[in-house]
């Protein structure tokens, strides 16, 4: 389908909570470093031009497959359209962004020009890709309040303390584990698996393990909102 003087590209904001075994897990975004002008050396979201014979979702999946194993991608959805006529040099190009989520502790193989970056410490970004990351992060935080989207960030089994760390990293503020457990159990989002974690070096009672009741996206409470403490 010809677009005349307007081109269309698809870009994916792919998040993963990393360093779960550390004291400070972080929300990371997948970026690749540009090797050619314009904006050579700056970092970009994976994606590219929409093919004439492609729909948006097919296109973003094709282009993501060039950067990351799609089997590791637990969730993908279209987010927004960026249409400023001057957003990139040359032919006017409209961008459709997608939100992608990779669960912990998946470790997809990446090409040499592609890395995970802490969303709180982004490198120099090309074009308008930094605002795209921020927009996707805001949408993810909102969706954690009223959907079960946490399934796409968490391991298959987890202790509540691990889930707290994942939510805290994704939301950008500390979450109380007891309150989180109560809210998610009340909404039938998580359930006990009947197994326990291995005891740590300090001994003590092994933590009960939980899992998400579904691995498909659904709205759980459309009016809910998780809010920072204080």
C-alpha cells in the first residue's frame, strides 16, 4: 500500500526487570546502537519501516525477531502513535509504538549492537525515542494497577518478596509485599502453587511460592490504582 509523502515505522519498547538477585532490581529497556547517520552512535528502539504487505503487529514481530528471541516475549501490544512532522529528518514518518515484556529471569541472546539499559539511566537516545520509553513506562505502571500484566514480568513461580521487587522496579517506588499479596489474591490474579522456596543460608521457614492464575492479559479492576506510599 503506497503512502505518498508519508512513511510509517513500528518501534518496540521492550522492558524486563533485571538483577532480581541483587538488592536493587531495575526496569530495563532493550536498545540498539545506530551505526549509520542520522544520529550515528545514539541508541534506538528496535523496529523499522512498515512493509507494504504487512500489518503493524506482523511488522513489529518481524523486526523484533532480528534483535531478540520472540519465544522470550510474554506480552506485546500496540501503545501509541507519534506523528510530529519533524520527528525525524527526511520524509515525514509516523511511528506506531508497541509495549513488549520479557519475564525474569529470561536471558535472550542479543546481537553485539543491542543491550539492556536501566530506564533511570538512559544513554543518548536518537530522535524522539526517549519520550517513547517514558510513555511506555507510564502505561506499564498504569496497567500494573488494573490488569494482570505482571505475569509477563515475573517467573513462573515466585515468592511474594520477589513479586514485590518486580512491581517496585516497574512502578518506580517501593511496594509493600503484604498489601500487594492481599490485592492480587483478592482479584484472583495470583495463587499458591503448593511448593516452597529453598531455605536460605540463614535458615528459617521456606517462603511459599505463588504463580499467576493466567498467562493471558486481562483487566482485573478497571478503576483500581496502585499508588506510591505517603
